[in-house]
C-alpha cells in the first residue's frame, strides 16, 4: 500500500510550499525513492512544487485532485476549465505534463460533493456529471486511472452512495475520506462502510486524520497503526490530511515535523524487521483455530535437541521433538 500526505493548501492557492512544508515532507519521505509513497496535490498547484517533488522522488505516485471552489457549480468540461485566469494549469495540461515526464499518477475527480457542491445538487445529477467527464477524459487519455466520488464521511454519505455505487463499481477506483476523534480510529469504516464499498475494485483513502488529538508522536503512532489496518484490507493508498494549511479550521489537522520524523522511523523499522509468522505444525493449528491461537508475536525458536517454542497473542506453542507432539498453552489451559 502507498502511504502519503496531502500537499499544503493555502488561501493564496498559488503560493509555493514553504520551507517548513518541505522540511516535513523530506522527514516523512526519508531516503525513499518514492516507490512506496504518494502525495495528493491540487491540479492547479504551483508548477515548481510538482517539478521539485518529481526531481527528488522519481518513483512517487501523484494523486492529482481536480479542484474547484467550494459551493460553485461544476463546469461541463473539466479538462479545460479554469475558474480564474491566473491558475497555472488546466487539468488537461497537468495530465499531459505528467505523461510527458513518465510520472505515476491517478486523477481524483473532485472532492466531497455532498459537502462542497451547491446545496441543491442531487446524487443523480452528480452521477451524470461524473459519467460525462470520466468518458471525456478516457477518450483523450485512455491509459490513466480515475478515482471518483471522495464523499464526505457525513450523515448523507450512505444516501449518496446508493445512487452512485453503480458507477463506483465500474470505475478505476473510489476515493474515500475518514476522520475520527481520539483513541479509536476508522471505527465507522470497520463496520457499515466496509460493506458499503465492498464491490469497488480499488479503494484509495485520500484523506485520513484524527481531529481529536493535537500533533504529537503519539498521534503519529496511531496514524501508523491506521496505515497497517488499511493495508491489511487491500486498500491501495492512504494520505494523511495535511502537511500544511493557513485555514484556521484545519489547524489541528496539520502534521508536525516531529510526527513526520516518527512516521518515517516506524516505516523504516517495519521494513527491517521480519513480521512473525507460523509455519508447519504451528501454522496448521493456528489456521484451524485462529480465534484461540491469536497472532504470532515472534518466530519459532529452536533448541539443540530440536524442541521449539513460539509465543502468540493469546498463549504459547511448544513442540517436543522426542514425542513428536505439539502443545498450546492458553492462560492456565492446555490445548
């Protein structure tokens, strides 16, 4: 799974990322060549930011968010639309630039329509808009991958999805957003949202954040846990919100330099340490009784006589070579 961050967004939308933003990105990316990373960035972001990211991380995956201002009606032609004359690039132009530079990228077609589009917009109208624009983009750029919907995780999400899901199942992928407060992360996704989106070919979490805790190494550890949780469920990518913003409503969401460093250390440690696993007889029992045995906490350890032991999250496996028997101890019970 790709992991990443949302590129800084400022009220002056054409402002380059700050020195502090770059310091945080470099801390997060570490010595990676970008092959395990993604960055979500607006299509009209400053060209220098795109070029500098690509130059330093040639294998980075860009999640290009087609951007349109909050509350404004969406244009019929997203490829060539410009809300303001000083926007440096249209969607067509940034797609062509990325193709010319052989970048890895996907296009995320708009953001949270059940929150950011005009209030009178219905899911059916939105579905028609997506169908028209996805087809238009694919006609000119058939090889690129398009993500759709990126619904706001609000009370209206399920009602919108009931209308949109036919297109979602046929799309390249669906963008999802998840926010939580405090110590329990992704609780909603673990229940009804898991079933809601189960038929979608690819899921990309383009915004995730804990809005209940301030920036800290503790929150970074929780974000790492969220990454691992999503990876285990086949998610293609997950991006934290956000690397930088001057909007007061996002003040608590902004990642700190210390959080970025902590995340990189956790990622590095994970790559260096082999994940414990069950093998042979221990695996056969663990596969048959997973709720009893739990997860491996270490790899199997052997002594000079061929006996072995292995701790699990619920107990201890013991193999006695002379008897050719396997025992599992759970609390004070023997299995």
